[in-house]
C-alpha cells in the first residue's frame, strides 16, 4: 500500500485524491491538516528526507508525498502510477529546481 500525505487546500492533492477513489486497497490518503499527529508525521518526513531538499530551497513543502512499503519517498505522482511519466502533469525534482508550483 502507498501512503499519500496531502492536504485539501493543495489543488494538486485534490487531483491526487480524485485519482485514488476506488483504489483504497492500493492507497491510503492521509490528510495532514486533519490532526496534529498527521501533520507531525508529515513534518518529520519532510524534514528528514532528502527528496524534499529542492522543495525547501524554493519554499515549497512538496506535497503530496508518496511513501512506499519499502520506505521510499517520492513527490512524483508518476512514481505512484497516478500519472504517466513525461506528461504535463508529472512532477519531478527538476520541476522543483525550476520553481514549478502545484506538484
């Protein structure tokens, strides 16, 4: 199962939430704004994982965050199979380096 940390006020998180409807056996959506425990878990993840380094540089928290069963963390929805690699909506570290918002 892939855990997705997101927040309803993030437009891209809302898109991701729509994509996983009916796929609850594959994904667990964790709303980081729902309670302090969820926010703390996400903050710990963001602050200790190098995948967020470029997001921090440009002032973006980089949500949604995808956490895989093997412990790997990604900010790219293509990694989670929610969007095809190379499509306009795909997010990558390079996008963040270049200041792209919304992913």
